[in-house]
C-alpha cells in the first residue's frame, strides 16, 4: 500500500531541451531527478518525459553545455534552453583563488575553451593556445615530438627565465603543461596584466597561465571517446643543388680562388646524385591519440576520470628508430559534499608516463639536420657492402645518415605526478574557509650510448661509452584562504586573505662509463663496462623555498563602478638580506551602459572602461646561494710531496663565486588601460594598451679574470615592453541550419632594453653560433630590442676594380682585399677600414605583430573549422650552410651569385676557402631574412552521425567522424624549412631567431572519431 501511495504521488513532466545557439532540439541530454538515479535522455528532437516526486528538482546536463537545475513544483511541462560551455566560459573569469563574472572584472585576461584546444589536435596544450590569445607569443623550439615551447606574455621581460607561471587546478607546476592531454582540460585562462597576476606576486612577472581540468557534473554517467590517427610529411624542402649543379659551382669556386677545377665534365655527367633530404625525412611517420573520459555524479558527489595515449614518430630520425614520443596520461577529479552547502572535499590527480627518443637538432654541434643540408650530393648513401657511403672529396666529410644513426642512441623515461586535495568549509553564508595541499613530482631516467664507429676523420669513436642519469624533482604547495562575500543593497563585496608555502627539492645523479662489453644500445648500461671502477659519477641537490601572504578586495557598486586591490608579500630562499618583497596592484572599471543616461540601442549593447597598475616579481635564475660567497671542492685535489703521480690526492677547496649580499627580486611594473564592447548582441570587442617595465634584472656581472672566481649575480638591467592588443569574436545563427563563429586577435609589442649595469651597457652574445669561426652575431644593449642582431651593413657588390679603388679614405682602400664580385661593407665610423666598430643593429628577432584567426561553421550535422596564426616584423639569421667548409652544398640561391660585371648586386661570387674579403665569414645583413608568416594551423571537417540517423542517435549523443589537417599551408617569403624558429642559443635564453638547420613542423593528415554516450 505504501509503495502504491508513493507511486500515485509521482508527477509526469515532459518538455523539450534546445540549444541557445541555434534553437534546435538537443538529443542525448540527461534529465535526472536530483538526489536519485531516476533519469532519462532526450530523443533525437530533444523531447523527454519523466515521472518524478512532487517538488523534485530536475538536473539537466549534456557534454559541451552548462548544467541547469530546474524546480518542477506545480509544473507538467518544462522546456529548457542550454547554453554552450564556451558561452558560459565567456561569462566567468578565473582570477586566481576564485572566479568573477566577466561583467565586473577589471583585469586583462583571456580564456581558451577546452573545445578549442581539442580542435587543434596538438600534443601539448601550450601549442594549442597558439594564435588563440591576444598578447601571448608562443613559438615551438623544434618540430620534434615532445619539443618545448618559448612562451612570452606581453613580450620578453628578462634576459633570464621569462617563462610564465603555470598553475594546474591550484598547483604551481614547473616545466610547463606538456604532461597533460588537451582532451582533459576544461579551460585555460591567461592572466596578462599586473592586476590579474598580482595574487601570485612572486612568480608572476612573466604572466600566469591557469589550467582547469574537466570536472564531473550531476546527472547520468557519460562516456566520451576521442581518437585520431594521422600521417606526417615534410611541409617544405630546401632547393639544394643536384650533383651536376654542385660540381659546376664547386669548379667555379675553385677557379675564382686561383685553383684548378675539381671535376671533369665526364665526372660531372656520371657521378651519383643523392637527394639527402629524401634520406632525412621519413614521410609517412605516424601520429595518433586515443582518450577515454568518464564523468558523472549526484548532489552528494561528482567525479571525472580519463585515460589517454598519445604517440608520435619523428619526421626525422624515426626511420632509424631514434625519434619517437609516447605518452600515457591518467587523470581523476572528484568532489564530495560531506555536509550540503557547508563542507566539501575534493581531489585532482594526474599522472603521465613518457617514453621519448629524439635526435640532436640544436646549434651547430651535433645537429643531425645540418649534415643532410650540407652533404655533397655526388656520393652514394650506402656502399655496395651495405656500409655507409663516403665521399672522396675530403676525408672529413661525414655521411649524414650514418651520423644520425651512430650519434642518437638515447632515450628518456619520465614520470609526472601532479595532485592536490582540498577542503572547503562554509560556517555561515558568505564565509568560505579553504585549505589545499598539492604536490608536483617529476622523475626521469636518461640513457645515451655512443658505439665504436668510423665515418670520417672528424666523425668517429674508438671507444664505446654510456651515460645514465636520473633527476628527481619534488615540490609541494600548501594554500590556505579565507573568503567572504556579501552584498549590502547595491554594494557587492568579495574579500580574500591567505597564506601560501612552497618547497621544491631537485636531486640529480649522472654517470659516465667507457669501453663496454657489448657494442649495442640494448646492453648499454654502466654495469656492462669492462672496468666499472673507471665510471665517473656526479650528483647534486637543489633546494628552493618560498612563503607568501596575500589579500584581495573585489568591490562593485550595482555592477556599475568596479574596484580591485591586491597585495602579496613573498619571501624567497634565493635571496639574503633582501629576501622579502611586497607586490601591490590596483584596478578600476566603469560599466557605462549601466548608467541611467545610457540609452539602450541595437548597436552598442555594453561598454566597460577599465585600468590597472601593479607590480609582480621574479626570483628565477641559474645561481644558487648567489647572495653568498661559495667554496667549491670540485677539481681542487692536489699531489703534495715529491715523487711520481702515484702519491694520493689530497682534497682541496677554493672560492667558487663572488657574492652579492643585497641581491633582490626582479620586479615587473605594468600599466594597463582597456575597453570591452558588446556590439549587436553577438560581436565582442576588447582593446588593451599596456606599458610593462621590468627592472632589476638578475644577471651575471662582468669581472676581470684575475678575480679568480665566477662573477656575481647582480640586479643589473631594465627593459620596457609596450603595445596594444585587440580581441574580437562574432557568433551568428544565420538561420535554423547554419551557425558561424569567428574569433580574431592581434597584438603589437615594442621591446626596448633601457638599462644594462656594466661598463659598456652591453651583454655580449657568443661567437661560433652559425659556424666555427664567425664572430658575435647578437647582443643585449641599452636602447635596443632584446637579443638584436649585431653585424655589418652591406652596400651591394663590387662590380669591377674601379669600384674597389673608388671606395677609399684619403687614398687608402677601405677593403684592400676585395676583388670584383665581393661584398661592399659599410664603413659606418668612417675610419677607412672595416672592423667590428662598424657593426650595428641589422635585425630584430622579436616580432612586432602576432595574430590569430579562427572560424567555425556548422550546418545541421556537419561542421567545419579552421585555426590560423602568424607573426610579422621579425628577422631571422638564416645559415643552413656552414661557410667554414668550402665543399659543402648550396641552395639554388647561389644561382643569383655574381659571375661577371652587372650579373648581381645582392649575392657575392663563390670562392673555395680563400675569401680574404670575408664575404660570408663576417656576419652581415647578408644573413638576414624576414621571418613574417601566416600559418593555417588546423583545418577540420566533421559529421555527427547521431544527428543524421535514429539508429546511432538512440545510443550516442554524439558520433562524430572527422578529417583534419595540421600545418596545412604556411604563407611566407622565408627560404628556410620553417619560419617558426624558436632556437637561439642554449647558453643565453634571450637569444632567438637563429636558423642553422631547424627541425621543421610536419604537415599531418588525420581521421578521427568523437563519440559520447
């Protein structure tokens, strides 16, 4: 009877669930009676019917849409319009330790949705942001799988570590976010101005990137499966000379140098013709990703669990099994309402394991690519017996495929564990106490092997060797906050106070062994060396600690007048007497459209003016205990006494580094003025102007060699970045079948060094960056952009002897060693000779403008999207050819060389190692190339069959098949393999834009499936 009574009290409710974007019914939406397992899913047209208890609350949820809770009391029909998560994201801003409605925020931030991240099919979530956020410059250091990114927010602010701060679910993480699968990310918020980032004061000088992973939601359990597989190919190849062209040019070079030709016509006609780029690229290399995500929950608890695998073969090196990247990622997040509305606990957990093999691709030493671009084409890849071929032109010419194979036996296994647990207590309405404890644990094991081999007089190994190393990085962070929110009439107040503590411990162990029992990689371990007592083992430990106190006030009056104030005090173990620093910020805004005098219209729907000022800090640099004078025992042992060297070594010690007791934080001070507009209801426009000044750089001073120790670190420089950003988005339902979304952004930045604290106001660049023997090519100097190119200017080519003679100073030739066809260098100081004093700024590696454009078009079940980005205004030092070796190959650019009077005024004659004028051995604007490019990053076409057929739609809420292409086209005049050159100099982080044979990004074609049920 009781059961019958309960059943009789049930109420039947029906309705339709539609999308706010196109008004169409949504299939597969979960409609669940809150607090129970009673639920249904909508049909293909979005209709549903459910029987529930009186006064029940219906929870309506679907992947990609914001969940809604609808009271059912007294209703028999309920129709619900769901907003997409991307629309919902636009209404909320993550501001650090909390969120805020976009309408009342005064900070300069950008949000990138998880959907947009997934659409790019990127290995790294950082790469997926590329082109989708104004003010953020992202450049890949290499196209090799697993390669890192150079990320600058509003320009490079330091000559040291300019990497932004990454925070994942409240945990500060080092070394980027490449361990995360983009499919598990809900959103990424970029905090750009000082007001937004000030809450993270100590590490926020370079901006902050906040990552929020996907969480569970109330309702029916949902399962999402995403998978794609693709094949890669080279997007571009250099136009290198073939064997006939090469021999002809080499003969000409020798004749120009007073030498006899090297090849007879018969040799030219009958020599082998090897295309070394065919050997370098492994077109058809596989790229794949597969992920499974399960989420659900009820009013007491929610959960989200994901597992993914990503695998990518390298475009270069995978043909010899030496370039492969495999990543397995597991994530789980959960929350539990222990006491509803008063006590909640939760955790966020992610684990990734990566196995990677890669080839050397940076700089001029051990750069596997450069050998392929320089190798003469007139000898075979293999000899008749299967061994690697060799050239009879020179004994030190090395077969590049053999060099790739023998010098790249290496692999790395890494494990990353990032997690946090939190608890929130709400003792009274509006007051929230929160504690969160997080850890970031990263370990890796590296092994490299060099076998016994011989390819040439300069590329050989008489003794096998193995290197094994292990790194263990562990950090913890503990945050405790108190937040109070209260509205008093039209006054809305949000107060936050907190403390934070973080520790990072890094342990490093490395060992080298020589002369192995087995000459293969499989057995290359330290235990297999013939004499283990000769193994060399080193180890070290690095500790870092920081403690912080912070507070923030968010206030608005009637959503009209807005104010934010933040202050943070940090203490870092990196400093001595100046350990503590305070970083304040203030911002204000005005929603003009909320004023009584504002007349509603159909054009300008919303206007917000905002401004901010604040300071952030940076304590990241390469020297531990820089505020102390340290003593080292490394390599300080000595033989005391007389006799032979069999006497025991006595340990010793000596001063290792000079100190700076008053060393203090780098400080970034920023002013931002912005306006946010909403036009015609569906067009959003944001404009920001900023001026960011970074002062008190942490740099190493210059000291004379007689100091007897390493130079101290000092606060020795300032830089200014200023510019503007524009972001725009447009969404329109063209009719009931068509929907269009367009997003665009453009940023312009001017970078200028304003102070360098040494005698000359210069931080000098290194020599030998393009090839062995070339002088300094870049530097940091007051009044110039950071890392600018420093070289000679040219003024055409000497066409005859008369022009050489006419270029004189008081009758003395300016270039006495020049011959017709040589470069005319500009004597800038007018002293009658060409020296280093004539060098000047000849290029800037920093783009003036960077931009992005994306488009999504939907028609019923079909979708099309394209993501693009580009840069303009930067130069690249282009030197794939090593000019220190006269017998290396050329590109077809050499066809524009000077041969006779009037033949060329841009490219000098070719010579064979006797270039007394220094046409190419002196760094000049001959090496400069414009780095402008516009890249179509991703194009995708898809069809959701769940919307086309009832057979699929009854089981799946989405069953989308798609085809996609990455790096489809790049529009550029740059002659190299890839205009996106992230490398500069591993020893000087400010150096960039140097191309000596950079690993290009591959073009990839993929097919994929996204299924939800």
